[in-house]
C-alpha cells in the first residue's frame, strides 16, 4: 500500500504542465483539462480538432527546448505559459503558436489543434498516466541524472511502492477513484531533454533497454470510477 504523491495536468500535449492541489478524474477520460490542446508542426496532417497521432505534434522529442515550457489552464479556457528565455504569456490558446515558434526549430510554424470532446492522449482512448517515484529514482540512478518528474509528464505519481512494481499492476484504487491499468507507457527521446536547460543530457531509453530490453516506463490506466482526489490519498494496487 502506498500514497498519491502528486497530481499534474498538461493542457498542451508534449509541453510541461502544472501541479494540482486536487483533481477530478472523469470516468472513461482522465484528468479534467489534460491534453485539451496540441500544436501541430509545419508538415502535420492533424485536423484542427480531434485526436491525432503523437508524431503530428511539436514536442521535445525533436525540439528539446520545448521541455522548458510550462503551461497552465486558466479560467475561460485561457492558457498561461512560461519559458526561461521567452518569459511569460497569457491569452487565447492560439496566441501561443507564434510565441512557441522560436523554440520549435524546423517544426515551425505551429498551429493550434483542439481536442474537442476528448483529449489528445497518445492513444484515442482516454486515460491517465501513472508513475512510481521509486521507479523514477531507480531509473535516474541507471541513467546518471537527478530524478525529475517533469521529464515524464505523468498525471499521477505514487509513493511507497517498490521500484518497478507497477509493471505487474492490473488496477489502482485511490478511493473513490478506481483505475484499470491498460498498458505500459512506451518512451521516446522526449524525456531526455532537461526541463531546466532545454538540452538533452540523458539517455533514458538506453538505460531502460540496458536494464529491461525495452523502453517502457510508467503505465496508462483508464478511469473506471471517477471522482476527486488529492495528494496524500491512500493508494492500493492490485
């Protein structure tokens, strides 16, 4: 048995997000306000609204400086974003496209994609991503970097479990919320970008492959029973 250590949501796919004091998890979906926007790159085939494959969006995988961008969702659907070099901006979501352009390199110009009724997760099915802080520390030791949860853009971080224990989970209970684990998270090079410097300073996929023969870290889970949760809540895994 463990506990919920942190909750985060990421209003824009692929960019940094915001830590939440509490969150409402929606049945069949995920954290309210999570991945409701994305910025398609210059040659993307993503429609203006709806789900599209991760490769259609600008992310730190191809532009590591984007790892330094943190975005929060404000009242009225406005976005606030910050970056160490560009400073701060707040406004309508489409206003961020030009602001992000200098960070996107050859992927610019960017254009806004709205999720519509769903969310722009890695798969069409709504879910939350869940990580273990013990596994984060173990992986960081393997890769030789300081543990930084921001690299992985997880919705929920759990504490109190053994490293890598989550690989065998089928369900998670954060009363009243019940989650069903559906798949491991297959990692790309995006977490290699340091959220402080915007530079690639790690080979986390390489460390995972060396240890396990794959690049899976964290799990996706579907919300079977929704509700409100907050850090400190007891976490049971099955």
